């Protein structure tokens, strides 16, 4: 991170420095760098941007102005909490779950049985029951010449071929 700060200070651009110029400066100054230098640089720049050490503006990184106000996060700011007056008593929080039954309470009387009320059509509600086929009910019509569904695949028969020499 110190290398990044030094690169931004040395480049001394008014609009800040972009990632490629920072990378070129570090490579020219420090020479032997690991193979993953560009991914490490990206990672550290993102960390410094998130922490507020660097400001990212118009694809350039620059040092944060020390006189600038602190950066606000995303979303709505939290409401300020006003202190409660001392005269109001704070009640204990309600316990979770259903309250227990009172063991001294008298038992409830059983519910009266109600008769079923029909809808007035004379038909019972719901899907009718399926009864097994019997001699009294007519059989379904006989199928026409073809069976139902997709016809089976026809397998090709092998034919014998004689070879003459």
C-alpha cells in the first residue's frame, strides 16, 4: 500500500492517476515484481478505495483530502435517537411464544354438534366416488381397429447375404 501512495505522490497529477500508470511506475521503480502483480494491485486499490484512503473519480485514483468531510455510506442515514424522559418507566419485554395455560381455569364445555348444511342442489360436495365396473353398468365402447397411444417401433429384420468367391 505504501508503494501505491508513493506512486500517486510521484506522478502528482491534478486529476489523479489511473491503474495502468500506477502499475507502470511501480514496475519501473521496484523492478522484480511477482507474476500476479496486476491482480494484487487491483485488490489493494479496491481495499484502499473501500476504506476511504483513496478516492476513485473518473477512472482515476487520488489521495483523500484530509479537510474533506467523512464519506457517508450507501442508503438512508440512521435516525438520531432522542433520550427518553426519566419519569417514564421501562416495562420488561414480553416473553416469546404462546402464554402457558392456567392450571386453575375450569375446563371448557364441549362444542355442540352441528348438522351438515347442504348447498341446496341435492348433490354432495367434491368429486364423486369411483365405483368398480359391474354387470349393471354398461361397458365402455369397444375400441376401433387401432390400439391407443403411439405405435411401437418397427425393428428391422436381418437378412442373410451370401458371399461368393
